[in-house]
C-alpha cells in the first residue's frame, strides 16, 4: 500500500464540523500517518529534520486545511518555508520528493457556485490553489486534483457532509492502492467531482 502522510492545519479545529469528521476517517487506515501541525508546534518552531524524515518515508502527502483568505493557515506556510529547503526539495541535489504525490484536502465556508468567474470570489477554487500545485511541480512531485468539501460553514448541510465523508473514505482507499490508475483522475477538476472513476473502490468498501 502507498504510505500517506497528512499534514493538518486548522487553528480552531473545535469550530470545524467537517474537518473533525474527516480526520476521524484516517484512523481506519493503517498506512496513514496524521499530524496536526498546530498541536505539535504551538510555538511554530518546526522540527525540520523530523519533518523531512517523514516526507522521505511516505509516498503521498496530504495538505488538509480550510481556505483562509485564499490560502492556507499560517503554520502550513511556515512548514513549507522551512521544510522544503533547497538541496532537499529542489535545487542542486534536491530530489528528495521527486515522484511523490501531493493532495490538497480543502474545506470552505462557501458553495462551489461562489468559486466561479461570476461568483463572489471571481475565480475557481483551483485558481487559488495554484501556489500549492506549482510547489509540487517545482519539487518534482505530481499534484493531484484537490478534494474539496464545499459549503462547510456552521450551517453545513448534514446530508452533504455525509456525502463528503463517504467520498473521502473511497478516495483514500483508492489512493492507498499502489495499482491505482493515476491517469484516470488527471482530468478531474476536483478529486470528488466524478466519483464514477472510483466505482471499484466503492464496491470494495461495501463488500
């Protein structure tokens, strides 16, 4: 199975219904290591050596966080600034992450219609994730279509929340499989925008 590392950044997890529910799913997978950056580094003093060692041990890296002013919470940016160093992640002899995959797992307080050229934010959500995509490319990684839980504010629809949880469990099952057909998802806007591509894994969960 692919080894998956989750780097979670949410400064107010007690207020987030969707993220609290999503992170419970990780407990079902023995191949997933979950790290709450705010819990581990409340002083923002990132242990660079330890974080780099974990990156080397894993095949897929997940950045899970809410959208904060069109980006991520500050501790994840701090992590990127310090851990993804020249000579390790890029530059001369910086090939430690080459061939690995990066997935953004995102929660928003708005619906998908708000992230459109004619929506309140004027751009698709993928536009605001371009820095993460380019970071992956620059480090020799493959950037996967993001998993997005839209409209995850305090009035989050419970039915839609259930759908997101079900989708995420199926997707994590698929990503864990070393034989997964990566090319099949390359054209997706969001990882959970066409769940038909994950039929085999959906059936295996219910088997």
